[in-house]
């Protein structure tokens, strides 16, 4: 039996937010999902077929 899971854009964004909070990396200020390309490059944005760009809001602990 084959099962498929279809995630919408809001599902993916929610998963990213939950991951960031769960790993204590901060809170997402904005998340942008982008279409990449299939060419090989050192930059994931250039070779990944799909990627997320996340702007974080982090708390500064003890930074003076």
C-alpha cells in the first residue's frame, strides 16, 4: 500500500516555526518559500528545487 502526504505552504511554515521554537533557535519573523533550480552550486538556493528563507527573531542572552 502506498501512502502520500501532501503538505501545504502553511503546513511547511508551521513545521519550520515549531522546529525553531523546539530547538530554541528563536522565533520566525518571516518565512518565504522559494522555487530553486536543478543546477549544481555551492549555494543551496541555486541547486535545490525548493528552499525556505527564514528571518529569525532571537533573544540576546547576556550580550553587552
